[in-house]
C-alpha cells in the first residue's frame, strides 16, 4: 500500500513530491537481509578457554523461560535472591550488593566511577590486562593513576604494596585476584588491613576466580568486589556481580531472562557449597597440571601457591605457533582453548576449567586434543 | 576441612591466629541463602504494558541455546546478521549500525556521549519522560540543555522546532518517536532536513515504536537512531539497537545468548516484512481503540494522527483509583497493563500491543479484563 502511494506521489514530479510530507512519500529502500531468512544454527562446543564457559543445564533451562515484567513482585524476589546469592559467594554482609546489567567491565566502571574523583591518587596492580583497563578508566576519570607494572606471571607482596601506599597515598588500590591473562592467583590475606592503615580502599576483581578460589570479602577487608556471570558461575555473559558500601541508584529495564539465569547459577553454587566448589576447581585443575606436565609442557606460573585454580596458563610450546594449536583443537575437537591476552599474548596457552566445565572428563578430552595437536601441527626445527 | 583448620588456628590464641595469613584463618560466615535452595518458578503472564512484551516462540528457543565464545566466527556472523537486521528495521545504510550490550538507556547514553561535548547547545523535545532523561544525561555531560517542555500528550511541529533551532543554535536535537508515557507518535517527516539547515544533528528515540510505526532513517535524515529489544521485537531486555555515522569502538564479553535472541527477533520481522508489521500494529491497535471506546473509556491522545500504534494511553477512568484497575487485571487475569510514567502518572492507563502480542485475541482478553475491573473496583461517588 505504501509503495503504491509512493509511486503515485512520484508521478507528481520531483518538486511536488518534495512538498508532500507524509509517510507515503517514502518506500523501503533496504530489503530484508537474506542471511536473516536462514535458520539460526549454533555449533556444540566445549568452552575450555578463560571464559565464557558452557551453561549448566539448569541455567540453560532458565534462559528458555518466558518474560515477566522487570517491576513485577516475582522479579523483586528474584533480585533479592540474587543479592543473597552474591552475598554468599562474596562472603559479605554488605547491604549494597547487587547484579549489574552488563559485563564485568561495566561492574569495574561502576566501581571506579563511584570511588574516584578527578585528581584522586589511584594505585593499580598492573600485572596483566585487567589492571591496565582499571588504569585506563581511572585516567579517563581524571585520577592520578600510579600503575605498579609487573611482567605477566607476577603478583604483589604486602611489602611491595606498603611501599606504593606510603609513596603515592592513594584513595584506592586495585588488585586482580584471578589474573586470567597470566594464570596468577593474587593472595588477599592482610591486604585490606594494610590498605586501611593507609586510609586507602581496596577494590578487587574476582571475575576469573570467584567460586573457584576462596575469597572472604568481609574477613579480608575488601571494600569493593566485583565478578562476572560467565566464568565459574556458568551463566550467560551480560550480568555481573558487585558489592560495596556507598550509596547508588539505578532504574532501567533489567535483563530479566539473564537474571533468571544468574539466579539459577547462584542457586547451583549455594546447593553445592562454596568450599566444595573451591575444592572441585583445585582438584580438577591439579589433575590438569599433572596431565599437562605428562605431555612435557611447562606451566607458566612457577609457584604452585599463586596458580589460579580456574584458568591455567601453559608456556607456549617451543617450536610451535600457538595459533596453530588453538585452531587445531577447535577445528578437530570443537574445544575452545585460547592464547594469551595483552601482555601474555604469544607467551602462553590458556585453559579454563570453570564451574560445570571443571571435570576430570573434560581434562582428559582437552589433553587428548592437545596431544593430537602437538603431533600434527607444524613444528620449526629446534 | 577449612573449618577444621580454622578451629585449630583459633586454638593458638588470638595473637597467633592474627599472624597466620592463610586461607585457613577464615571460615564461611555467610551461609547459603535458603531462598536459593527453592526452585525458580515464573508465572505465565500476558504482558500488555508498554513493554517489555512477551517473547516470540522462536526467540524463546534462542534463549535456551548453549553458549559459544563471543569471539568465535559464528558469533561474528550473527553480529553481522544483526547489523543487517537493524539496517533493515531502521531503513538505513549506515555502516556504524550495531547492537549495544545494554538497555535503551545505554544506547541513549552511548549516543549522547558520542555527540555532545561540554558547553554544546542541546535542544530537547521534552514531552514525556524520555526527553527528560536525555536532558538529564546532557546536563551531566556539561552541555547547555534547552528542554522544550510540553504537557504529556503534546508533540512538536516543524514551526515550533524551527523557533528553537533559530534561538538556541543547538548542535543536537532529541525527539522521541514513540513517547510511551503519553502514547504520542511524533511525526518525523521534514525534521531531519530542518535540523540540517540549522547545522544541527537529529537524534531520535524509537524504543516504543520501532517495527510498529513507520520510520525511514536515511530518507527522513535522522542522524542517530536507537531502539530497544524488548518492545515490538519481542526479545529479552538487555540489548539495544543503535545507528550513527561517527566512529566508535568497544570490546568486552558480549551477551551471547541475548544476541541469539535478538538475531531471531530481527529474523522474524525480516520474514514478516516491516510494512506488514506496521500494518499489523496499526490495525490491531485501531481495534483496541474501538473496543476501549465501546467500554465508554476516552483515549488520552485526541488527534488520531499522532496516536502511537504500539502503546495506547487511555484517560484514567473518572471515579476510580487507576492502581486498583491495574492490580485487578493482573491479579484476576495475569495480564499486565500499567499506569502512567513520569509526567503522565495518574493521568492514564497504558496498554501495549507489541510484536507477537499485537493480536485481536489479546485485545479481546484485555477488554474483558478491563470490563470486569470497572465492574468490581471501588468507585467514588461522582
């Protein structure tokens, strides 16, 4: 109908048509895209990279539920359950504990925008990509950013931090518990107490570690803690977890279905128990380390005490292009593992065993795939 | 095990325990929340408010799919299909057309942060809540904001805007095509051309109208256009649609499952055809208007030419508390309708017929529910 009218209008000549300011003066010039007329088809993959991980079956089911309104009473109940679930996995009683409608980056941004003012001194543990990003956001806020740069694989001792705190007198310190680009687990005991002695708040990123490695927000004196949904929690990406003590407020259409999924993720970990989840990740990842060393591969993080129990970094095997190995494992076995990220790029392969993906069976699958890759990928002469 | 070690440590006395900086010095003080140990249960509701709307069956199925990596080649294909789908529903050839990981508010923020600098003059059509929010964000950016305030139900003529453009010399004009708080459809023909004559860009919110009312981004000279996923598109909230001509860049873990859903939403509208979708909304909403008037109710927007074909505003029935009616329809029929929002609060009831919810059968259901509500809700003497 519109098209017919448009033709009739056009027949009046360009000048007359130009004066006609009605809907009918337009026509659809962009046709329906052909690619959208084909059915959606998603491959079945085992996601053993540093995340996102596969969805747990119960989380999958939540994603297939019908909508309710974001302001319905059931939704408030679910958001309250999510809050309690986050308080459990964070081990905190902070009332300001909530799910953010956005990825871990959003949670980091929300934290920094609520904690930093232009001109504030901001001390950043930059031993991988997450510290770099925190520093970037801090710069954009106009803070005086002091990155403590370390090579990938490094972590921060209490003594090193005390020097930084004394020298820069920051209002905020950023540390990453699970540095997924290097596979390092940053110790956290004593760090909150140290910061508070210097009137500094402690902000911790636990995206790649939460649920897989112990953390005790209140007992460790962590002032602000955030994490993501798509790692150990096995939820779809798109929501994140955040807890802190300052006032905040928001209102928009929340991602209802993603919140169903997050609620189910938190229910699964509440049922399993945090300590059991930590033990599962520690034991299965130890088994992975043993099998990797059995293949003759070297773990990138030398000190077992600071190896992340969720994401393992393997020194990139000498003589190979790491990309060939990653591609071989994907193409022949439908398993995702990845190379490094940021400062660890080219130096490591990364294998994530996150939540429901942390099983001995998956270790056996990825070890078999790696074995085949090492056999078949091109190798330069040593 | 942790708990047993913690007890042993405590037995050393408080001072010794204080020096022991190991995981074992902590214990879980926050127990698994009881509410999370109960199964998730979601009621079956017909969502006839101004959105979010119910999910189409094919979109529901997409939400139940397993994850793939956000950087896998299939995901790039899906994002490309989404881009083409947005170009289709927006009727634009802009290369910078994309899905945003966040609600319509995020898209508005992304648009304003890319278009406004501190000190810029920003002209805002504020005839409802969305213009107010655009003005708020503009203020926070530090722009000189000039809101053209109108009572709910009003819209802007070309002549009014020309006065504002001449007086304030703005770099940007914000208009809402579908003002869902008042039920007004803002005409758009000629507005882009007018803005460009005054060296001003035109930013349009089509959250509550896209797919239900005609829009032709390129032909109407709209410089920046955004919309949401949870209205006519019948996708879950959490993603939004945005197109503009400036450079932008982002990288984070995209909401993979939500993007599956958005792809399916766009596929449905590509299959149906935009003009058919517009016609469906116009016809079904006209039927709703006829049935509402049959109940003796008054439409809030008097001029049929500017009635939004997606969200209908009904003058709050005299003698009733509008909240009683909304609650009655929800409690007895599991149908969501809502009251007003912002400036229209207390003045209207709002009924949305969005995407797959826009059927004559749903009109009959909500009319029956309203009839019962008017019969049974308390009524003050007139």
